[in-house]
């Protein structure tokens, strides 16, 4: 019986294309690349896609001629260790992760200050911006849960933490208080299991007898600080399990 000793994939020249190391586990929730300016995504209420005409950069904001603030809702299936990443410009907002019972995590902020809450009753509040990383304008917020400890990072600066009840499963992600001044550029999740409303069920890589390796879902950082999903094909080279990317096959999903 033949034994496969090793498998190498030559992806060194992919790094300039994806602006960084490939991040397989991340899921792009907003999928702004699939929308054009003026579209109303199905994952929210009173929201709309807007776009800068010069740069082409897109974001989510409150819908035009709507009453009240906008809301984003995603069904989730997160437990154990996981992360959420949000790139946003806003004077205020609220992010909540809900469980199937009364437990929840809530991240509130106003301008460059905020608080991290645990439980519906608002117990165990932690004031944020302790590290001074938050700023006016666009902020990159990373929310990380590891070993039942939730930590918040503002622009890669540690900002605060809180200890959670063990073995909770989070079933819904909500972002609310979205105003006309809110600009949400990126929202991604990573962890195992991943977000319930994932890209699709057709993301298993396949290897064919002609030496082609088709990878339908590769998530990678993009220039705006979020992530984009690509479909790529790699060709096996002679002399071993070494694959080169067919650059003409790379396309966004």
C-alpha cells in the first residue's frame, strides 16, 4: 500500500494578492462584495449599502428615509473559543451575543469610550478604553473568547476582559443603534463551529485525477481591514505533492 509522506503547497506568491497570510477559519458576515450601492441586505432592518465613489470602499449604514436606527442580526453557532472582528466608524453603538437562555454578552460604546457587560441584568460591567487604543473615526474592534474569558481589543490594543460562565453556546449576533453616521466596513467571525449562516455548503476542496486541486472557499484579509472569500484552483507539479496556483482561476465568491 502506498503511503503519502508529505504534501507541500506553493503559496508564497499568493501573499501579495491577498495582502497577508491566508486565514481559513474566518467567515465574512457582511459579504459587501456581493452588493452594490443602495442594496438592502437581508440580514438587517433599516440598513443600506453605501459606497465611496473615489475609492470603491463599501459600508453598512442606516437606510435612507427610514424611521429609527438600523439593526443587523445573524444566527450564530459559536461555542468554546472564538473571535469577532468589527471595523466601524460610529459615535455610538451596541453589539450583543445572545445564548438560548438568559445569558448574553453586550459591548456598548459611545464615541471612544465603552463598557463590556455580561448577563441580561448588566452584571459584571467593565469600562473599556483602558488601554487608550480607541480613537475618533474608524476603529477596529476585536472581541475574543478564550477559555471562558472575553477580551476586547481596540485597534490591536488590549482594552478589557470579563470572565464568562463555562460551556455557553451563542445563537445570535445583534448590532443595533446603527445611525446615518454609522459606517460598518467589516464584520467577521472565526472559531469552531463557525457562523451558522456560512458562505454555503459547497466549500469542500476536491482533488481530481488530472492533478487539479479546487478550493472553493479561501478567506483572506483585504485592504479595508476585513476579509474576502475567494475560489481558487491549484495545479500539481511534477516531482511530488507541490501545487501552484492557477492565477486565472482566482475569483471572489
